């Protein structure tokens, strides 16, 4: 007797293996995306540092900090969620 097709157990095992591989792939892609964001942030911070040093070499002092005048940074303004978002 020649067997044709797959049994239900064989199909379920293949589906489980595919699901496991997809889970692993998605988690790796998520970590790569996070690492990319961290790298971009570090590069931007380095650019800001270079800009501040360039400003100091031209004007003799670092740029003034204007953030102290922004009302949303004070502790009594806005909801806690808004304060966290802007800090």
C-alpha cells in the first residue's frame, strides 16, 4: 500500500517549526532595530558635542542654555505624562 499525502501530526510539526523560526526572526529584527536607534542617537549626540566645541572655538564660550525658560519643563506645569514626554 503506497502512502499518499501527509498525516495531521506531520503537518502540525511543520507548522510548529515554522512558527518557532518566525518568532526567532521577529525577535532578532526587533533587537537590530533597537540597536540601530541607539547608534543613531549616539551619532546625533556626538554631532551636538562637535557643534558645541565648534561654537566655543569661534565665540569663546559654550552656547547659552535656553531650556530653563521653557514652561513645560517646570515641575508644576502639565500632567505627569507631558513632563515625562518632554524631559
